[in-house]
C-alpha cells in the first residue's frame, strides 16, 4: 500500500522542484490578488464575462430561452459589473485609492468598451426583412 503512495508523491515533489526551477530560471512573477483585481478592471473583462456566461448558459437553462436582446443586456451588465466589483474589492482591501477619476471612472470606461467590442464582434448581420425590402 505504501508503495502505491510513494510514486505519486515522488512525481508531485518532482513537479514542485521543476516549477521552482522554472520560476527561478525564467524569473516568472507570481500573480497576486492585487494584479488579478487590476487586470479584471481592464484587459481580462471579456475573459471573465465569457467564463461567467459559459457557467450561466450551462447551469441555468432559462438563459438559453432569452431573446438575443436580453442576452446582450446581461452581457453589458456583466461587462460593467465585473470591473466595478473588482475595483470595489481592490479599494476595500487597500490595493487602490478610492478616487473617482483614477479608480472608478477607468473601470467603468473599460467595461463600456469591453461591452462595445463584444457587441461588435458577436452581432451578426441579419438578412433584411420584407418590410425593409419594400
């Protein structure tokens, strides 16, 4: 029984040594909570929205029944809420100052831009309706 546990423990220790060596050789920076919260206020917004929406679509069947306009509205709200919540957590934890112009406004603008880019990227061109043709 002990022999069955030694090999996985050895592999785990070897993996830990390899990661430690790679970190020291490549001088990889460790990602901190402050860095994650800052990234969620800008470049990671659409990634976070994608993760949240994939879980919502998978585990809440009623989401799939919504109209495209309602889904876009939910995406827009998430694009605004995620950076603002990350900003709130960063301010409460003392990682960022509580300044409107330097903290809250950039997070809001980044969320609005993320929604605009997501809408442009995922809105498909529909064929004209009969009313538009006549």
